[in-house]
C-alpha cells in the first residue's frame, strides 16, 4: 500500500503496530478504517496482493459487546471495566479496608488536575525492597487498569492463605499505580474509545496529547516515535514534558535504592518484553532477563494455554524509543518488563469483560513468578 494513502489521505488508526512507520515485513498489522473508506482500502489491499481479513466488522457493535459481563451495576467490580471515578473511590476503600496491608498516597497530578494515586502493598517491616507496577499508560488499553485492580484484590484476599503471596508481602512492598494516564482514560470513556495519548495541549498545534510511552529519557524520540503533535506516537516537547511521566519518574528516582523491579502493563499482543526498545543492542542482562521472561510466560501459559512471545522490545515488537521500561532499566532497575496482555487482535482494545478474569488470573502467575525471582535474587 502507498504510505501516503494510509498515513495522510485516509488516516488509518493503527492498532498494531502503533503507527504506519513501524510496519515491517511478515508481521501482522491491525488498523481501523472509517466505514465509508472500507471498499477503497480493500481494493488497494487486493491490488497490492496483501492478505487481509476483517477482524471487527462493525466497531460500533463491538463497543457494546465489550460490556458483556453479567455482573452489571453501578459500583466497582473486578470483572468489569470501571470508570476513573469508580477506580479512584476504590483506591480509598481498599486502603481503608486493609490498613495493615495497603496504604494510598498521591505522587502528583495529571494535566487536567486528577490526583495520581499510588497504592503501597506489603506488611510493614524495615529495609524492605520494592516492586513498582503501573497500568493505564495508554488510554484505550482498558484491560491494563483492570489488571492492576485485580492484583491488589488478589494480594489482600490471598495474604495469609497463599504461601507465595504471603511471602512476597512479608518480604517486599509493591507500589501499584492503577492508572497513569487518567485524563486519557476518562476521555476514552466519554469521547473517543480509541484514544491513546495524554490530553495536554501542544503549542503551535491544534492536536492534543503526547504518547506517555515515548516521553521518557531513553533515546528520546530517536526512533519509533514521532515529533509531530498530531501523531499517535508523539514523543512530546521534551523528555518528561508530561506531568504524568514526570511524576512517575520523580517517584522512581526518589526510591531508586529500594525499587528492584519495574513492571508496566499494556495491551494488546500477548507479549512480555524487556530492554531495549530504543536500540537493537542487547542489554547487559539479556541472558538473565530472557530466562526470567521465559519462565514467567511458561507459568502464564500453563493456566489457559494462552500463547505469549517474549524477548527484547526492539527485536520482538519494534524499535520505539522513550519507553518507561528502558528508562527504568538505565536507572539501574535490572528487572524491567512490559506486559502486553490479551488478545492478539480478535477484539484488540475492545477485549470483552468476560475475559477480564481469565486474563488477570494468568497474568498473576507471571507477575508472582517475577516477584518471587526478584525476592530470591536481592
Ligand atoms: N506497545 C508498546 C508501546 O508502543 C510497547 C512497549 C515496549 N517498550 C518500549 N519501550 N517501546 O508503547
Ligand atoms: Zn500501550
């Protein structure tokens, strides 16, 4: 297909990879096209002898189908997608209900002034090391915040009965940031379900938002990112130009001596990647990270046979600079991983609520494996 057509004329919304520039030979590409352009696009694909099939025929219908959970109601539920207001209230409740295990703090605020809540999980102790995990970097990846909520639930519900969880919480703290890109998440609920970036204004452009996972100081904007504010992978005006990435990076810098692992949860693609993404060079801990990733995925797959791939970001997905995983790794946090949860494109970002539970259950196994490994290698 002609680049100019895809990128400029038709404005395809790339779901996988994140932009037309990262398309490479022999890899699956998923994109959304406006209804009245479908025939034109199908014609071009056929003309260029490109195999394709329609994963989601009618996105409007699929938008409703994502809410297929039977447990509807207005309150919080671990098996449905929760609005930001519901998640915010939940962070207060879960801390109040589990005072010896959970505490809540605020590490900053978003562009639109929402408090960035951080939950700290763990039994109090002295000199404890910690694992940092965040969800909701990209607004439309709704399964990601759902996983952070699930993780906290599992921690409080299985502490004292599950021996692995008990050991982890006795010996380590977990910092869980349930939604990083709150403004974008709210926007994906109220205005545009397919929104990805933050909601900050860009000077000299009417386009809104920066891609938070291109906004960190790790080969910033060198490749796999765009310097154009209208692009979905816009790297921002400078590293940490966004209040959200700045708050996250500040917190990690302040706690560098205790944080031993950094986990960041995205969707979709079913991948577990580790540094580097800003270069094809192998990280100095490549062998160990690859072994840990392999074992973590083995655990994950054992539950429902969900197929995952793993490897360094640049080679496994595509090179993309400015990611939080590479930044954390270069700060000295060796165990730095990015999860890309279910699925592989059948529903994409519109993963039905009925898959929240199995997705979270299998992901728990991988996260608990990594955490246990980190604890055994302090
Ligand atoms: N889909 C994720 C993103 O584009 C992949 C993240 C992998 N890590 C990275 N530093 N690019 O943000
Ligand atoms: Zn993402």
